[in-house]
C-alpha cells in the first residue's frame, strides 16, 4: 500500500504595522516663547508702574544725613582753627607741637615737634623739654624759621641742657587786629563749606523731581526743612566766630 503524503504549506501572512511619520511642530516652542514674552511684558509694565509711582521709591527727600554731617565737620574745623589763634597773652601750645622738625640732617624726613619734645605752657612762657640732646638744635631752627615770631632760649639756669624756654610776647593792637581778621576768614571758609553742602542736597532733591521718585508736595516740604538745617548751621558758625572775636579783641 502506497501512502502519498501531501504537504500543503499554509500561506504565511505577515502584517506590517506602519507608524505614520510624526510631523515637525513648533507649537510647544511657540507657547514657551509666548510665555516668556508675556513675562517680560509683565516685568516691563511693573517696572514702569514703579517708576511712575513715587510711593514705591526708597529715596527719602527728608534724609539730611550727609548735609548735617558736612555742617558739623565744618563747625568742628572752624573751632579748631580759631583755637590756634593767639588770644591776649595766652598761647596755644599746638602751634609749637605741630611744627615740622628735621632731627637728622642726613635724612630729609621731618616729624612733628611733639614727637621729639614735650611742650609745657608756663604762664607767659612755654617750656620745651627735648628728648635727646642732638634734637635741641633742629628744634630751635624749626621754631626760629616758622611764622610764629618766637625765639627759643636755653635754660636760663644752665642746669638742664635739654630745656628750651620760649617767651610769649604780649599782644599789640596790630596783632589783635590780625587775629580778628583771621577769625573772620575762618568763619567765611566754614560758611562756604555749608553753602557747598546745601548745593549738593539741592541737587539731590532736583534729581528726585526729574525722576519723579518723590511727590511734589514732599519735595516742597523737604526743601523748606533743608533751608532750616542750613540756617541753623550758619547761625552756629556766626556764634562761634563772634565768641572768638570777643576773646581776641579783649586780650
């Protein structure tokens, strides 16, 4: 018996799944750009709003710290300058202490007289106690070469070679007049400093007005307050100078 095997190959079906090509899109990027633009616009709008609104400014038109500081400094300098003027038979030892002395001829370096000697007022004389013997001559030369019109003398007793004595001459009508004139000049100098300080403050207020960082009524009040500060400073200068003149004239 013959058996015939018939092989039937079943057709194999292959199913291809095709994924559609994804189209390039800028929708997301455009959304990001739009969001960034919106944020930038919001910032610009906010910034513009702040500049138009004086109430949000951190500047204070009534801040006179710098002005008051300069006025105080000018008055302190004025008092110091006036204290150095000779009043009657009294003499300010700082005039001698501040003289520049060249202790060593081989060196051009100069020091304050107070660094190499001690100045001691004694009535109508001033005693200078020199630290080292070799400094006596340089100190003598410095005093004689100054504009003080003073002549140091060695110890009249001859016991202390390190002692110099300076006699303070009595004031004359001309010396009193010169001292009063110097006091007036010192007062004018202080007044100019205050004037310059006022100009700086005025410039600051003007900048606030132009930049609209303060309301007009605030600036007006600040201007009036500023003038009061300046006026007070000027009155103090006059008071100090008048007091100094009175002492100088009565010497």
